[in-house]
C-alpha cells in the first residue's frame, strides 16, 4: 500500500473518530440537560416528600402509641375478667357444696320423717287395730254364746251343718 492511500485511510478513520466523539458530546449534553431538568423537578418535590415522610413517621408513632394504649386496656380487661372468673368460680363451688350439704340434710330429714311416719303407723296399727280385733273377737264369742243359750241347747241331727256332719 502506498503512503498516499494509507494517509487517506487514516484521515477517514480520524474523521470518523472525531464525528463519534462529537456525537458522544451531543449525547452527553442532552443527558446533562435532561438530568438538570430532572434535578429541578426532584428539588421541587423534595419538600413534599420530606413532609410526607414526617407525616408518616408521626402517624406511625401515634399509631404505635394507640396500639400500646389499646393493648394496655385490653390487658387490664383480661386481668379483670380473670379475677371475676375466679370469684364466680368460687361462688359456684361454694353454692355447689352448700347445695350438696342441704340435699344431704333434706335426705336425712326425709328419712327421719319416713321413719317416724312408719313408727306412727305401726303404733296406730298395734294400739288401735289390736284392741279392735280383740273387741271384735270378744263380741263374736258373746254372740255365739248368746245364740247358743238362746237356742236352748244342743241342735238335733236334722239341723246339723255340713261342718258338724264331718265330725259326726
């Protein structure tokens, strides 16, 4: 290759390299302008974002305080409910034991009453019924004696009853 052609080729590559550098310069300038506009927008939005961050931090702190208050109140309510439940359980246990004692007493009273009633019935039966039977037996004996005396003696064979015939 001769020097002249080499010089032309080198010049073409130098021109191409210069054009590419110029295009890179234009791209960098466009990026600079875009970044500058973006920086202005971000700078304008920065106070709003900071106020939103502060407001959200305040809301988080307030929410945390409210959650802590609600948790504390809930724990107090649960403790109170536990104490009340213990008291109610004691009352129920006491009432149950008292009811058992009263039921046992009622059963003893009922047994005693039934025993006394049975004894009273036995006394009435022995004290009233036995003399009535004795009186009834005595009256039957008197009646038989009076009938015997009134009939005038021995009955004839003609008047014998079936029981008497068996012994004859």
